[in-house]
C-alpha cells in the first residue's frame, strides 16, 4: 500500500462522514462473495468496495473479452486477463485497503462450501441459468440443514438476479424478498437468449439493486420479518427459483 497517498484512517473517516460510524463498522466486518464477475458481478463488487465492505470473495473462471467491455467494469488493456485478477486490480485502485480473495475457478456443487463458506452474504451474478440454479439450490439446502441443526447464525443471505436484458424501462427492475434469507433482483422475465441483447444501464441497475440489498442486509435494515405479506410457501419458493432460468 506504499503507493497509496491516502491512509486507511483517512478513507474510513470519509466513509463515516457520509454513511455513519455504526454502518461503516458493520460493513468493514462483513465478507461478501460475488459469484460471477461479468456485467452484474463487476458492478456489484465496485459498489460494495466503495461502500466499505471489508472483504470480497471474487469468483469467475473466465477471462476478459472485447465483447464484455460495453457493460462490465474492465479496461481495454485488460482484455485476455483473468476476470478475478483484473477486477481485483481495478478494485484496489478504488479501495486500496479492501481485502480480496480471488478465485479463477468454475463453481460446482463440490466446491461451493470451500469457495464461499465464510461469506455473510452471497451475490449470485452468473449469466448461465444452470449455474444460477446450482448456486441458489446449494445455499438454500445448506441453510435448511443449518436450521434443522439450530445453527441459524451460520446461515447465509443470498441475493440473486433474474432478468435485466433488453431496453425495458428502468422501473421494471425491482427487488423481491423470496424468503428470510433470499432476495431476487431483476424484472423476472427478460431473456438475453430471446435476441433483445444487454445494455449497460439496465445491467447496472440490477447490479445496483443487488449491491444496495447486500448493504442493507449487512447494516441491519433487512430484519428477519418480511416487510409485507406472509412467507412464501414451498411451492412458491420453487417457482421463484425456476425464474432464475431467465438468463442475464
């Protein structure tokens, strides 16, 4: 950090001035896993770094491609680099004292626990429907197992995304609370495979929903009790999980 002209104390003081001492303390103590570092994940990570999250776990098996540059937080000079490394470099320019754990690895059921087991909040940001469903199912199943053991404090919050393709209105992007620990952001319907494409502002809107939801969780603004309506039934929860098949 010798090249940084601003001290850790100065950066924290600036965050406290804007966000409050208690909130900054909670954010600094938190670990968030960002799974997938494309249009969603790279924007989520930058928002969380700016807000003062203490540690980010970055996971993506892919490299930066020229087709990524119109919506993802990479530079032309980084084309060909591993996304987990390139994004870490960019984040360090923004938040030099951020702790980063980078993994250039494809997530599969067998390594989910190893990669993200220490995270307080998991942000699902994959562009593959099967990968989305795999991660969501893995976390929901783990949370259910922990609940059966009485280890509620070890459960993880999950913030996932479904639908942000095309040129639809910004206000179509929303955040829904599916269950106590599961939030779903997006329009829930648009599919890039339908030929409507992806545009940076809409992808960034969905990423912003995921980032602010994560921040609200960490700071304690999302309580265990749902703010409106009863808890979803098992059938409704499965239906919402199926919506993750809408590609991002």
